[in-house]
């Protein structure tokens, strides 16, 4: 009997519990259908709590009332958050009106939230309405397949409304990549859309040629980006296709692999990491390379320790050259030398711009991505009214904003009037506010340690006060806040990033840059929000007094020796 051959690139040891859950799930079916019929609890039990993520949902509860319900001997108010699959973030007015109505009628919060994954989320949907939610989306051509869980998630694409020809080409590739890497299991249609069930002839009743029947070791994120705009933050993602054009036409991609921002407090084996440029590929080879990167990560990723399971850790463990060579072996194609490109911006162009096709495009700043009527402005009603007359499409951006795209010149005035009347155009919003971002955090996210979305607006007002104090009100610093270290608000690519440690306690990270190509480093730990403001007052004053021409805050703090530059995350981030 021959000895078993052990692949040196595979981590050995007892598998993480999620591997059992996936392996025994009958390709993501589990017992979700039985849970739906269980009226005793509002939540999902056992393994299904994890499995519904592969269907685009997270079980949550309202943490603001959790303790009160416990006192009343009630279970938490379980509900789900759903994240839709919208490659490139494009949605039609008809689709928008349908999701607006569902949010109004069946969401506990009555809002639509635009996310950093360039899609929308429903929050607070109770169990009796979950199936209706999926069927409503299906009726308008939308699903939530693989927007969470250990799969390739919603594929992002630069929202560029100017270069419409190039954007359309890139967008089509985002759709192709998304479709190619989707799970092939029919579980979604069976459970949520009452599709015909497949006969169970064993543990695995579908074939997953790319993802495998245990799916990926961890979540996997992919983007298509058009330089010089880095509006989707490539270094937050496992796999990135950087568009290379000859002017108007897309000719290929540089492939960047191994970005990711999540980390775990107290575990120095975890860290945020930039993606590495593997080289240039021709358009015709795009899907082959996408598949090869995913399958290499599928086979070599860490299935023993989920904290080290992302692609970034696989690259650092086996070596970049080894991983790249394996991708080339699987495709039978060598990477060509990288083509030159540069990122110069990553924010959205707020306001009106004209595209090369003569169409008008209006980017609406949506603070924290939360579209809801409130005491400040009826934002949700305003977007609905625009959708009722708009003849183009909407583009959700990875910066949580909304573009009213493809507006004919003769329709511009009517749309602008609605936007102004409903607070969607507000000339008083500063550049600082438009370049600040937060994750959801409380009250819905179960991982949140500190406030983020609810914290940000007032804190930005205080930050604006500091800029005014130092006579730079028209300038801004990339500022982001997350309620935990999992990276959803992309604070680990900010010039100033706050990461929650506990109630009104945050770690302060400094040293990112405008282009989003550098990870910041821990500067101060476990500070209150007031202490951080005093700290920033001093640092901003020093920046204004000592900076070089056009030097951004993140570049200054490194040049001035205030914080060390993170060049190699595995070596420098904790060092």
C-alpha cells in the first residue's frame, strides 16, 4: 500500500467546524426549509445559522432591545439582513421601485442600505417574510446567491459614469466573472423559489466544479477596476482585474491577488494586506485566470484555522511566486509583464457630470449609504420619485453612494428639482463628510464592539470643526470607522481609521493614502472618542504647519516619523 502524498502547500490538522457544516450540508441545503416552518423560534438553529449566509443572509437581532427582551424571558428579536447580488452595482428604476416597496412594507427599519460591496441590503426582515423577500427579488431579476459565506461574493466594478464605452466593457466582464464563479447548487431555487427538488442520492447531490463541495476555505472578493479611479478599493479584495485599455477599448487586465482587511485583535498572525500584481492577461483568458486563482485558493487555503484562511495568508504562507506559478500551471498560460497604470482617486464625483456619450450623470451623496426618510430629509421618498421618472439606470457605488446614470439633457432639470427638494443634493456637505465612511455596527451587527454608522455623522461634524480651526475647511482626510476589526467599513485603507474595541473605545490607525494603496498602522489603542479628537487636533495642526505642497495627511504622518510605513503587512503591521 503506497503512502499518502501530502501536499506541502496544504495546512494539516483537524478541520475547522465550518468544514463539517459545509461538507454535510447537501450543497447548502441543510435543514433550512424545516427551520422556516418552525414557528417556535424566530431564528435559524444549529448549522443553518451558517448556511443561510451562502444564500445571502445573516441572522441578526436588535441589540438595542436584547437585554430588555431577556428580562422578559423572550428570545432576541431575530431577523435577517439580506445582501443582494448586483455585479457592478447597476439597478433599473423598475427594480428600485420594487425593493423600495418591500423595504417599506416588510423591513423593521423601513430603509434600504447601500453597502461597500456595491449593492443594497435589507435589514430587519422577520422569518415569515424571508421567502417573500427572495421571491420578490426573483420576480425583478435579482437574487442574493453567494453574497456571503465561503464563496466568491458580489463582483465590484468601477462606477465610472464618464467613459461609458470602457465602463460598459468592464461591467460586462464583472457580470461574466460573477456568473462563472457562482455556486452551481440548486439549493437556492429549491428553498426560496419553490424550485423542483433534486433527488438525494448521497452526501453531494450537485457538482461544484470550481468551488468544490466544501466550497472555499473563507470568503473571497473580486473586483474589476478602471484606473485612475480606485473607487472599489482593490487592496480590500482577494482578486482584482485592473482594466488596461488602448484608449476607448479594453484590451486586457493586470491581475492583483491577495488583498484583504480583516484582522483579529490580539492575534498577530492576522493583519490587513495589499494585493500583489501578478501581471497582465489578455481578455480572452479572463475567466480561466479567475477560475485558476479561485481553485488554487480552494485547494491550498487554510481549512484548519479560519482566522488564517483568506487568500492573503495563503500567499504569505506558500510564497507569492509559488502561488503565481500554480495559477499559470492551471491555466497553461504565463502572465505577461504588468502594464503601467496609476490610481489617483477613489472617491465618487458628487454632483452632475457629463459622459462622453453626452448623457448626464448625477452622483448623490448618501451618508453611510442609509436611504431612509428621517427628520433631516426624506431621502427614500426622493429616490423613489426619481425612479418613477428616470429613463436610465442607477449605479450603486462601493463608497455607499448612488448615481442616477444616463439622464437625457432634457430630463436633468426635473431630476435635479426632486433631488434638491428631498435633501439628496445638499451644497452644505463638506468634502470631509463626502470622504468619510462607516460600517453598520449597532444595533444590528452581532460582531459590533462599538458604534460606527450612528457615530459617524456627529463625529464628522466635530472633525470638520478641527479643519476649520486650522483654516483648511475645503480639504479632507480619508476617515473611516468600523465597529469591529472585520473590515467592512474599509478603515484599514484610510488615512485615519478608527476600529471599535468597546463602548466609545477605538483603536486609531494612521498612514493610509489618497489612492488607497497603503495600509495604515496602529498609532494609539483603546481611546475614547473625545481623546481621539484632541489627538487629531494636534496632528492636524502639525500637518498644516509642516506639510509639503500637495502632501496628504497620510503621507505626512509617515514622512514626519509619526507612524512607520507598512510596506509588508506580515512584517510591518504589528512590528
